């Protein structure tokens, strides 16, 4: 794989041993653009590079939870784990007519909060 000489080499910040006190809370909801700008500023990459990394990360997560994928995708740094579960077929009742209908079995994706995020002060 060829390397691009225009890309800056990124060194990750030193881990803070899980202490949430070192982080400041963000009090307002951020838009996608604001998140991209914040990540670009922290990593030293430009906004389009950060956008490409996030798009690639999303595609990677989709590939893991697809039908023939591993069924599990965890990001410990983000504190989230995605996993595919199979729901059983069931019967339900139409609230308008009272008619009983059959709901088929299907696969769904669930997200779980990991221990690292649960232990954060703000959770």
C-alpha cells in the first residue's frame, strides 16, 4: 500500500487512565459539521479526511453486522458495541381492528453501552 506524503502523521493523545474528570462536558448538541471540525482540530487532519475516516468506519461496522458478517462490532474508545440479534416470529394484534397478525422473524442490530462509557461521570 502506497503512503501519501501529504498526510500528516498522527500521534494519539496519551490515555488518561479512564478518568472522566480530565474531559470537559459539551453542553450543547453538535451538528455533524461541528463534530467533523472538532475531530479535525484534535487530530490535525483536514475535514474531508475526517469525513472519509468516519464513512469508512460506518462501512466497516455495517460489514460486521451484515448477514454473513461476524455479528459484532465494538469500539472501546467510543464505549459502544453493536451486535446483531435474531428476533423470533410472534403474533401481534392490530390496535385499530383487533385482528391478530403474524410478525415474521427478523434480524435486528442492537447497541450496547460498554463499561468504559458506563463508568463516566456524566452517564
